[in-house]
């Protein structure tokens, strides 16, 4: 087999040898590119996923640390001087939410409704209320056509 290739090579003119050599180099380059490009893309994807996982781990660790630092007395129990509906209205107003319905229901309980709000702002506000010691007994979040959400909820002070 090698003898046949050698005889074939010897039978080629100088110009043909150059053309076959260049074609071989180009074929080798295409082969390397065809194998190397997916390998490099796989390593870039692995690095991207790794960075995203590290960021998620950091966010989760920070949230766990915040949850571990619960105040000794919750804000909900300290709200005694102000009624719960006033506190909720003030708290929502501070972050730009408007309570469409805010009714006190007995001692330390309230029912609220928000017609339109951005979902991340709303969920962050509810999470902060829970972090302050409020308990959400009932929650309904409904999406709107414009990308906002509506909310109805029943809240009470923690420990009641």
C-alpha cells in the first residue's frame, strides 16, 4: 500500500505535488477546526455554568445568613402602637405600592389588595413582611395582561 502511494507520488509533477500538499494541509485544518470548535464551545459553556452556580450559591448563602439574623422582637409585635392596616399602608407606600384595599380584621389582622404591581417588587415586599414577623394566612396573586400582577392577601401579626 505504501509502495503504491510512493509510486503515485513520484509519478506526480512538481506542480501537482504542491497542489496535493496544499489540499492535504487544508483538509487537515478543516478536520482540526471541526473537532476543536465544539470542544472550545463546551469548555466556555462549562465555565459559564460554573460562574452562574457560584453566584447562585452566594445568593443562597446570603439569604440563609439573613434568615438566621431574625430580630429578637419582631416588628409585627412592636406594631402595637400603630394598627396593622396603617403599618401595611406605610410600608407599601415606602416602596411605591398602592394598597387598593386595606381593612383591619380584628386584633392584629388585615386584608389587603393591590390591583397592579411588578411581581419582583411585590414578592420582595411580602418577603420583608414575613422577615419582620408577619404571617400570610391567605395569598392570591393573579397575572395581568400588561405583565403586572394583582394581589389579595390576609395578614396577621406573628404569634397570634
